[in-house]
């Protein structure tokens, strides 16, 4: 099991942006596909407090339920990419 988990909806362009960054950085991650209906997205709501996707968790860095694709991509770049210290 990877440290990073991504909550994903197939066909979601924001999710695709995050998956592309994860792949570009060569990171191992697990994917949990969420239902189309927001009302059925209980797991992602439990993790993040909302039903939108994408959402990631990163156990190795204490990240629980980060949402918003731009924020996630920035976090991944700063933590694992060229921006990593």
C-alpha cells in the first residue's frame, strides 16, 4: 500500500491533472474511485469534509484530505519535485 491515496472520478479533468503530476514525479499511489453521485461519496467526505474530487492523503507527511487540484499539484511539486528541499 502506497503512502499517497487519491480519491478520483474517472473523466474528471481536475483528477487527471493530479494523476499526471503523480505520474510525472514517479510516485506510487493508490486510487479510490468515488461514485458519480455526491450523496454517495461518504468515504471522501469522511476524509476531507467535502464531497468534491480530487482529494489526496499522504500518510508519510501527515496530509489528510487535501482538495483542490491546483493546491495538490503545488504540494506534490514542493514536496516531491524540483521544489523539494
